[in-house]
C-alpha cells in the first residue's frame, strides 16, 4: 500500500474495519482533519490505537498522507468524503472510541446553518457508532456554534459531560495554532456516551 487514503469499493456498504487496519485496536476519528497536524502527531504518539481522518478536500488529505508516510504510521487511514454521511451510513455500530471534531466550519450566516455538521440528528448518528463509554471532543473559536453544539449534547440524556479534552502542544490542530497565535479564545467541551 502506498497511500493511507482509502477508496471503498462500495460507498453504500458499511466499512469493514478489520480489512482497513493491520491490527484490531480502539478507533479514533478526526472529523474534518484538515492538514492533519493533530492526527499525525496523535497517531505517532499512540501506535496502539487506530485512526481514521475524514475530510472532503482531497488536497488536504494528500498533505496528511505525506505526513503519515514520512513517519511510516500504519495505524492511520484517510477518507475523502462528507463526514455526516460517513458517520450515518458507513461506520459500523459501536465501533468508535473517540470522535474529535475540531474547528468544524461554523457557517455563521443563519441561512447556511443547515450546512453545519452538528444538526439536530448528528448526536444520534454519533451515538450509534460510539462504543459504550466512547467520547466526543469538540473545539471551536466560534462562540455561537459552540453554544449550539454544547446545548445539543448537554440536552441529550444519552451523554454525560466530562472534562474537556486538552491536547498537548504538539497535538494542537493547524487551526488551533492559528487562533492561539492570534490570541483568539477557543471553546472546548467533551461528552461521554452513557449507554
Ligand atoms: C476549519 S477546518 C479545520 C481543520 C482541522 N480540524 C483543524 O482544526 O485544523 C474544517 C475542515 O473540515 C472539512 N470539512 C468541513 N465540513 C466537512 C464535512 N461535512 N465533511 C468532511 N469534511 C468537512 C474542511 O474541508 C476542512 O478541512
């Protein structure tokens, strides 16, 4: 294999994770992984976990792919696809240990809110694929979108709020580094699947 970017033969069938990764391990998903600063650093530090990075922009995934190959990381796969579709239809039930949703596009205009990743149904889609005790980590610089995401998850009795995931400096995402350098505030929250 000369690329971590996967190309499922059938985009309507559940992914076979055992075929995707060389070893069976807890799976973390970086939703909208962008240029992959976080994904590559975390996968390198945690070789006993598997990682799937999802992004709809191929150019960004190609940049992540280079990092993955430079560091010979066999525990990472990349998927170029709409993340909401992937989570709702392609991931097996109870297969994911952790979702990282860092700096999702905020679509600030009200008429564009329907394009946001976090819709009313997204918590249910996440719940289906999370293992019991599985975790969702969110970070964003956009205060309104953060309030919306937090309220969706906090009002869902299938989740319990936990201490926000705090990345070590080398695992800050590309966007997080930009915002921190500008001095912009970043909001974070984490939730755990109860049942
Ligand atoms: C603002 S960037 C953040 C990237 C990265 N998480 C970071 O913090 O540096 C959002 C990324 O999510 C991707 N993205 C946005 N909506 C998406 C969707 N619905 N499905 C897949 N990727 C998406 C974009 O292409 C972009 O790379």
